[in-house]
């Protein structure tokens, strides 16, 4: 009988559907093996329950837009209404967005990017409250959020032995993922304010600085992959580090350019206004997310790969 083993539990093509116990065992085996660099067939099952998008150019474009939007909306609300009400609204939106994300069974572009946007707003408010309300200097808040991020990474690694977003397929890993995202947004906000205000670089120069740093990460990643001959596991770890480093830096990148366009001329900005900038960014994000939701180009194909793997398996046993 033609068949393929996707895990330690064989699933034969043409036989009766597997029992609930067999399916549960197959999923457990797939999750464990994929986290340890398992076979291609195992990774197919993992990708079926991925809760995050594939990392494409569109991912980074929308990510930067959400960071800029988080900065603009946060500043607009805080200076337009009562600051405590603004923070309360940000916290409520943050809670609702994460509740929707955790309830989703698989990746949904609208749900995921709504969650990222609300994390951007709430993360910005958290960093601003630390400085404005508590009076903590940007240098100290940057160090604090960096230490918090390292603690989350350490706990995530100790529990799962991986920090790759390609394995975000269980509730615990998703929890670690979103804790990390919140910490990166708070860290990025504090870092951007530190360079622009404490170091007196200004918004535009800060944006250029973080653009250059991200470009250096991309070039280093390219050099490691193309020029150097590293083993597979070392390439994987390098990719994870490069991703999270770029992820942190995109926050101050987007925020710096949002402040540069929205803040008054007297503060080194172009004077367009935070509300107007937030409106333009919202339109752009909605457009990009609508395109992603319609085309699903940021969803890694699983079914086609599964069919191909079954075909190969059938050919080997024919």
C-alpha cells in the first residue's frame, strides 16, 4: 500500500482516516521535530497551524508602517484628550487585539496586523509613561527594556530551545512571541527617543541612523549566507538573530520618520501634524493588509508541498 510517514504514526493513503489519538500524536511529533530541525514532512504539519506570516518584503513594509502609526496615534491621543483616558483606550485596544489573535486558529492577515498595530500603540505609550510620568531618563528606560527583552528571550529559549518565529504553532510559543513583540516595541520607542532627544540627533538623523543599522544587518546576513560556508544549524541561528535585531530596529526607524513628518518645525519636524500622518499611515496599512489578505502571498504554502511529498513517497514505494 502506498503511504508516507509524516511522524512516528504512519498515515496510509487510501486507508481509513486516522483516529483522534493518531492525529494528536502526529501533531505532537511534528511540533517537536520541527523545533529541532526535523524533516520536511514534519515541518509541513507545523506550518498548517502557523500563527504568524511568512517573512517577505511585505512583512517589513507593513511592520515599519505600523511602528510609525503607533507613534503617531499615541502622540495624537495623548495630546488631544486626557492622557489617562488615552492610555486606557490603548490598553483596551491592546487587550482586544491580542484576544482576537489568540482565538484565531491560523494566521489571519487582518487579525495579526491589527494586533501588531495595537502593540505598537500600547508599547509606545508604555515607554512614554516610563519617561514622562515616572521621570525615568531615556537611557535608563532603554537599558531596562533591553534587559526585559533578554529575560524573555532566555525564558523562551529555556522552554522551547528555539526563538524562531517559524515554530510559533503552540499557545506557549505564541505567548512568548507576543511578549517579545511588546518588549521590542517598548525598547524601540525608548531607543528612538534616546537618540533623537538625549543624544540630540533629531528625528531625521535618527531615522537615517537606524536605516543604516538595518542595512548593515542585511549585508552581514548576506555575507554569512552567500560568502561564508556555515553549517546549516549555524545559518539557522544567524537568521534568527538577524530577524530579531532588524525587528527591534524597525521600531525606532518608523517612529523617527513619523515624528519627523508630524512634529512642529520648532521640534525639528515638518509640521504635518500627528493626526494627519496617522491618517495617511492608516490608509496605507489597510491597503497593504487588504492585498495580503486577498492574495495570501504571505502565507506559506502547505497543501501543495504536502501533495508533492506524498507523490514522492508513493513513487519510492511503488
